[in-house]
C-alpha cells in the first residue's frame, strides 16, 4: 500500500518520521524533515510501520540530491551539512527531553565541520558478482550485497591513495596464491585498512592484525601506541576535540576531585591526557591494558595503575570516594547495571561520561539521576554523513561542593 506522508522530523538513525492517515507512526528511510513523500509500507508493527520511499512529492529546502547513498550507512548523503548537524542536535536533545532529564548547559557541538574523507580505519568485505567478478567493499544491509569500493568518500585521502594497490594485492592473493593461501584469504572474508599520521597506511586480511603491527596515534600533543586492531576513534580531528573536552572538564573540577578512575579505558588515552595525581584504569582486553601501561610509562606515569578486568567487577575495589573523578567510555551497549550500582553507592563528585549511543547514555544517566545531575552536554560529529555521533555528559553529584 502506498500513502502520501508528511515527514515531521528526521529521527536518530536517519529515517524520516511521519504519520499515516490512521494515526500510525511511519518511518521512511531516505526522507527528511519537511518533505511530502509517497511511501510504500513494507513492514507493520503494533505501534508503527516502516515504508519504502517511492517518490519525493515536495522536497525539503535542505535536500541536496536524490541518488542512492554512495556508501552504505551514509544516510545524510542527500542532505545539507547544516541540516544534518541540526538534525543530530535535535535528536540528542529529544533523547533527554523524552526521558525528562534536565540539562543545565548544552548541548554544544565541538569539533570541525569536515564531512568527508575523515575515517582513519575502514573494513571492507570480499564478494563476487553474478558474473564472477571479484569485489571488495561495504556490505549493504539487509541484502548483504557487497558494494565495490574503488575510492571511498569517507576514508582518509591517504587510504584512498593506497587503495588501488591494496585491492590489486588482495585480489592477487585470492586468485594467484597457493591453494592454502587462497583458502585462508577467502575464509577471512574481510580486509582492514588503517592510517595514522605517524605510522602511515597499514592493511591486513582477517579480524586480527598480524603480530607486531603497532599504530602511533596522537591526542592532546601526546603520542599513544595502539595495537593495529585495537580501538582508536575513527575521526582523528574530531577525536582531538573530544579528548580536549574531557581534559578541560576534568581540570574544571580537579580541585575537588583530583584522582581519576578511568573505566573502559582502552589504551589509556582519556585518563592519561587528564594528568591526574593518581590514576586507575580498567579495560577488559589484555592487549589494550598492556598498551595502556606502555603509554603510561612513555608519558612519565609508571605509577598509573591499569588492570584487565570487567568494569562491573573492578569497580567494587576501586576508590570512588569524594576525591575521585570517574571517566566512563563504554561500548555502545552502555554501562553494566553493576557499574551503575557501584557509582550510586560511591561518593565520586563528578562523572565524565563519553558515549557513542545516546539511547544507552540516557538510560544510564536516568539510572544515576537520584544521585547525579547533568551539568553540561557536549557532542561531537565523529561520523559525518552517517547516523552516529559522540556525546560527553558531565555529571555532578547532587549536594557535592565545588
């Protein structure tokens, strides 16, 4: 069934949201706020439906094109940059408003405006067309079709400059190598390319990078070593703004809470850039912890204590007293309930919560709401042209001095 729908807003994820004549909410990928579209219902749920964009009857003044996204996930490829940023900020505000969480200051966006060629890491998948041609690129969901990528509009220029040779070498391994090599490469299924200013371009096939490949990254004027398959923010320019914001917020409250407990610490970047007198870091990955210790030693902080553990277990033994600033940068799933409970039991005056998912951020902030208030909200367009962004929520304990 095809219906004419007015799109009232662009929601998190990039879909346009409207209502059908019977009042049901409809989500239309590819449609933007302010547009009148024709859409065909493709999925019906109890409280909403999903539809396929058939025709743009009245386009938004912010629409810049109508073509298919050049790369899967580029949901804002046909929207002006200004409108994309406005939509993301409204989405973030909406999460907090719907949860009825007050925010004293913000949201404020920090970081640059670059929209393309920012990714320092890309993961491509191998595939074969119906004509038997080899392809290497992104997987389009839900069809799993591989979109061949010869030049990547999201990847760093340095990666694109090397991509032709990388593709030739990878395809040669698939077609000309020994049988065992061809089998191993084919079963690996994907290829990763990574770049940093200090280390240049590195690439490998399969999930794990070859032993010994180390990337040197920079944050707030400091060099950090990272295992090639370890985590580092994909947009180095905007990441720099986020790291600086965390350090600035820590400094703002350091007189009251000078010590730092850094949960989900990775290779130690957030805690170490704050330069606290005492630092405890926790990460579940063995390699990340080893590199955090290496980075601490290289930066003149051998006294920093980094340990491998699940945050929910480690938080029971860490100092969460009145002199502690807690930094959390969890995965998209957010903090485990045990971490939230420990923070509520503790007396830490401040929590600096970095998040890549506003839904789990709001869930956790709401759970902490009896003890903490949101003093500031800052966001970073870490992934331009895609649906995602990063947020920093500054939480202060209610009744705490300073």
